[in-house]
């Protein structure tokens, strides 16, 4: 079976590619999780973060922004000692900052999903790349998204991170044409 060239042989990675990557996400909490995990990936591989995702969910109270905004220095120190996540103070603090910004966006737009999906007109962009080398790392849309998120106070949301987020959450479908998952996408709103 043909898959996108970035997938390794680990069943965890194969499952992520086959069941999650590129499937549209509209659930606010799941979008918040993805945004922060993509930020945690900065300078690392997605595979590294994927292996730590369950640890992140536990450490960050299942990415509930209402809980995260109340994290104090003691909680931050606890997170920085947690070997199950990337122990980078800037990245840990970014999750707290992002939770505050996320709640403001949710208040302004009614949902984070409505806000984030407005950048692609409310529906996935379906690309038709034949080879992995054709897939961009940024686009004009990810540039605009990054700029707007930064203006709203989000951290670790550069254009490359934003494009990876868009791919992961199905805002764009970048499965190559020969991939078994190209035309088999379903919404993941769990």
C-alpha cells in the first residue's frame, strides 16, 4: 500500500497518517491541542512529539484552556521536570499564553474552529501533489494565519508551524495522489 513518503514503519506513525493526518478537525479543544503540539515540535520531528502526545495530554490537563490559564510557577516547574514532554521553558509557557489567547478568540468568534477555518473559507483545500517534494512548508495562507495568531498573542506559531497545523487538522489535504488516504478523509471530531 502506498503512503506519503514521510511515514516510517512504526505502527503509531502509520496509524496517525492513516486515521488522523489531513482529516478535518472542527472541535475547539482538539484544534488547541494540535496547535500546541505543532509548536512543541519546533526544532524537532513530529514523530518525537507524536510519541509523547499521551504524556502531553496528561501533563496539560487534556489541553483544557480553562484549566491551563490558571497554571502557576509550581505547575510550570512540575512540567519542566516531566520527562514525558519536551522540557523547554519557552514552549511550556507558550501553552499557557496560547490558552489565554485561545479563550479570547473563542469569545470573539464564538468558537476557535470558526476563526481558524475562516482562513480557508470554511472547507479543506485539496492539493494534488504527485511527489512529496512538491508539498510546500509554508503558503500565503499559513503566512496570514501566523501573522494573525501572533497579533492575537499566540506563541510558537510561525508560518511553517501553521502550515503543519493546517495539514494535521485537514485544513489542507496534502496526501500525495498515490497515497491510499488521498480520497478517504473523514472529519475527526472526537
